């Protein structure tokens, strides 16, 4: 199927939905130059995933901070791409109600999405592993640059990037809100997620089991493709921006 036909099909699904929710993963940001983990150019090819587990962090916090700082340098200056902009436009049109994201890069908000649920935290903060106090991430990174382990200004505990590491629970409020939104949805648009990182990946499945239709945009197959009413293997920026234009035309928007 050609791009135009695919985009029209997706736009029709969106236009016909009552409550559409987007669920995004690292693949929505690769076109901004941020590598995903498991895609063809993924980070997993270079870095052992174990490094971003809480156990490993507790064993060697400064080592993990150094690696994190190196990865973070790749995020700095990244700009939203057409996929982020298209999702923000779909929200503006009143069609996409919420974006549930596994990403920590803040690019949905930078593109103008207002209702964003961050399941895995963000790159804005570092958090004390002892008392929970938050410090801007940049401050913690300055310590790392100077070769010191960042510590809490309140209690002296070790600071950790406020992104969810493997082995850590997801933030309660974000998870609760995500399930509430997924429960309301009649259409879930999955974008750039391998759907292999749990428990986040359970959310679209939960929505589908409650009757929501699934539309999946991912370069590679996912475990939910067989449940989906729409699957595209195109780049997210390409198909989403074409679909947003179709949607605008269908809705008579300027
Ligand atoms: P993942 O890396 O497991 O999977 C990403 C998927 O996106 C892959 O299947 C890949 O084929 C697909 N993809 C890559 N580029 C694409 C494109 N342009 N268009 C369509 N599909 C594309 O990602 P995940 O499921 O989100 O899980 C990885 C975990 O790592 C997540 O928890 C996430 O929080 C974290 N992470 C976040 C960032 C970020 O914030 N940008 C970056 C890397 C990893």
C-alpha cells in the first residue's frame, strides 16, 4: 500500500475515534537523532542493558553516572521531529487526547503536546536514593564532570538520574493515570515501541482487551500486530505527518 493510502486509512481511524490515545517508545525519537535501544541502530548494540539496572547503579553509581552523562550528551540539543509535531497537531485537533510515553527526552512536550504521561521519568531531574529530594539533572551532571559522585544537598544520599532503571517500579501516579487513559480509549496509536519493556508494554494490550482498537507504527514487527486493525512499517515521521494532514483535511481544519 502506498503512503497516501496508508495515511488516509490511519486518518479515518483517528477521525472516527471517540477517545484516541498515543503510546510512544524510543522509535518516535530516532528521527531526532536519539538512538533507540532495540532498533537496528539501537544502543543495546553498544551498551550492556544491565548497566541501567538499579542493582548495577547501587554497586557502581559513579561509573553509571559517567555512562549516563555520555548518553545524555547525545540527547542534548535534540529537537522534536515530524512525528512529535504530528501527534501534537492531532491533540490540537481534539483527536488525540493523551500521549503516554516511555521516553525520557521531553520531545513530545517540546513539540507542543500538552497531555503527556511519562512512564519512565524524565531527564529534567536527579533524585536522592535516600530521601527522594529532587535536584535539576544539570547540577548533578556538573558534579560528574568534575569527577564527583552527585550527592543530595539535604541528606548527603547518593543522587540518581530520575529516569526509571531496570528493576525499579514505575512512578505510581503516572502508571495509574496511564491505565485510566488506556481504559477510556477506543483507539490506541502505538508509535515506535518494540512492546517488550514491561510493565509499560502491558498498557496497549490492556486497552485492546477492553475493546480499544490498536493502530501500530513500528519499523519492526511487534507482539501485538496480530491484534491491530492498522499496522505500518514506515518511519513514524513520514506516516504520522501524512496522516495529520489527511486528518486536517477531513476535519476541515485550517
Ligand atoms: P525500543 O528501543 O525497545 O524499540 C523501539 C522500536 O522503535 C523498535 O522496534 C524500532 O524498530 C522502532 N523504530 C525505530 N525508529 C523508528 C521510526 N523512525 N519509526 C518507527 N519505528 C521506529 O523502545 P521502547 O519500546 O521504547 O523501549 C526502550 C526503553 O528505553 C523505553 O523504556 C524507553 O524509556 C527507553 N529509551 C528512551 C529513549 C528516549 O527517551 N528517547 C531512548 C532510548 C531508550
